[in-house]
């Protein structure tokens, strides 16, 4: 494995910003970080960053597909396409996200993910986000309603076995878990629980939070909004400090003004930038498939035949640019929302999510306008802008 030295960079470490920093990647890890170039350090490749930023790679905790491929295709070719393409948008690792489908289709997708080999120069699948089928039919969104079911511990256990323990996040409607046994079971397994596609009111979200739910899936979408007599799931995100929230910052799923309201009420400490992208990402306008449903994509907007939003075509770097444009989020805030917070939610912060010696060398070099010059996945060049 080659070694790479980045010099003359603004390095955003976990503790500080090194204005004239250098970083050495070796054996797939961040081997050394220092304040100035050391003439005694040798490397196979040397990159002069020309005072650009060095930041951790993005972690997309909710993505269904891209570039014609979908997680539910259940093929190694689909995963090869997704993992190869994502580094060009700054994503160095992600949760492969399933959709509500037949148990057999979900089983096939989970087996496929578990069997997929890791490659150092592609985005890494760090686990699985099981979105559905334990959701509310009234908030199905683009999830096929015929396969929606109530939370089922036995069914989840069988899928967790199929996935070889890789399920990291589960989106479910907590109001359907009337005894809270499902939540308690996932909590015992240290699975990240996210309330989504839910009709829960504020009281029910609060009760779910008391039983281990710590996240909301694509905030504002497929959930109750704020009403002056019940602040619903969105109000719970604002009021309960224990809740993190995913945000699709494409200016479509949430208006510019709503993105600003969300940011002002939660701050970067509790937000997770996601794409919720489907197979049309990176492809022209046209007709595509999502969970066996026809999706029309036009002008970056993906909709079902009835006009329901069906995932997105958003790229992570564009989510970053949108948030930076609309809010007062600085670079450290972006790192939290796109890297550190996602890593912490699925218990991999010891390996990813920040620039720290010993962690995986998932590294981006970006300019002040958030244009990507280089993406490294585990120390290997995966994209050059």
C-alpha cells in the first residue's frame, strides 16, 4: 500500500485547525499530523494542497442508490457501481439503505451487502440502514404500502443474521411499537434507532426517546409537522436535545427557509446531512425504478406517478454547499453534520469521522467553495477533481 504526504494545507483535526499543516497517510490510516513540512518524512506521493482544506470524508447514513444502481438490486455489480462513484461527491463511507419490500427481497439485499468485498480505493459500506418495513402506512411516502408491517423482533433477528450483524440503523414508526419491546430489543443490540415514516405525535416521540430512539429520519418528511396544539415529530427534534435528525438539504424536500429554521433550532451538533439518493443520482432526467415503483426524474426532483417525492438525486457535496450557503455553518459545523455525527450515531467514531492519528485515512482536500480536489478512501486515491 502506497504512502501519501499532504503538505501546505489547512488541516481540520479533531482538536484544532493547523493553518500550515501536513498529513501522512500510511497503511490505510492517518499516520502522522504535524504543523509544518518535515524534510525527513518520505512518501511515495506528495501533494501540495496549496492552502486548501483537509477534512474527513463524508459519511452518508441514508442512501438507496446512484448512477443506475440500487441497493435492492441485490447484485455485486450494483454495489460496485455505488462504491466506485460516491467518492467523487466526497462520500468515503455509507450505510447501504434498504426500502420496504418483500421479506425475500430484503433478505437477498442483506446477503449481498454482507458478501461484498471491501476495496481501499472506493467508498466503504460501513453497515446497513433498514428503512422499513416497520412503518406507518399513512406516512409511507415512496415506500410500497403492500409490504409494510408492524415491528417484528423475530423477523428483524432473521434479517440481522442474513446481514451478518451489519444492520446499524433501523427506521421505524415508534407508535406501532405499542409495548416498546421492539425498541428495547434494538437498544440491547446497540442498533441506532430512528423514528421515521411515522404518524407519532410529540408525546409518542418523547416516549420513544425515553426508550432508546435517538434519531429522526429525513426530518420534516413523512412525519407530523408542528401544530400549535401538538408540536409533533418536528417539534420534538427542536425541543428534545437527545434527538439527532437527518436532513435532505436539496432545497426540494425542505425549502430554503425550512432548512434555515431547522439549523437555527438544532445547530450542527444534532444534524446529519444525508442524500436519501436513488438510482437516478448522476443520471439524466427520465423514468427510473424505486422499490418496484416508477419514478420520474426532472430537474433534480424525483416523484412517483401521484406526485409523491421518491428519494433524491442529491450529492453529498451539494448538500454541504447548500447548508453552507443558507446558514452560518462554518467548516467545523460541516464536519460535524457530514462526518463526525454520522460516525458517532453508528459507533464507528473510533475509526472514522475526524482527522485524528490512527483513524482510517478517509480524507478530502477541498477549496473554500467546497469544490473537491482529492478524495482518499483508506489512504488510497479514489477521486481527483
